[in-house]
C-alpha cells in the first residue's frame, strides 16, 4: 500500500509542477522535454523526501515545513544542474515558489498519510 501512495504522490506532484512551470514565466525552460524531466526529478525527490519524513515522530506541521524547505532545495538543485533552466528571481517569483512548495508539501502529506 505504501508503494501505491508513493506513486500517487509522485504523479500528482509531477503534474502540478509541470503545469506550474509550463504556464508561468518564473522558470524558463528551453525544451518541453526539459520541463518534463525537471518536473519528474522534482516530484520524485519531494515524494521520496516526504516518505522519509513520515518516519519522524513529530507532528504534521513540522513535517510540512521540512517538506516545503526540501522542495525548495530540490527545485533549486534541479534548476542548477539541468541545462536550459533559468530561474528569474524577483519578489513575485519567491512568492510563487513559496506557494508551489507549500502545495507540494500538502499533496505529499495527504497522499502518504499512514
């Protein structure tokens, strides 16, 4: 059952990240394949992180905060290491990333609920 929940979190997060990157101008990606690959990498990393954080005996709020921070780090790392990814950093982009990482954390938390 846990593997099914992991796949659900992975696919849902991947679709959300792909739609967010494709429809906004905060992250410019050169090719569509790069967008798909980057979304998959971000989704896999955040789902794996959320699965590991489920083992913490702490509360749900702490897990969501750690997942949000991890999502931001995974997104920044993906944009750094994939060619053709350019992040435009300004005030509205930071707000966009904050909302995106919060949504990813909530999706992962609800999909991987034990």
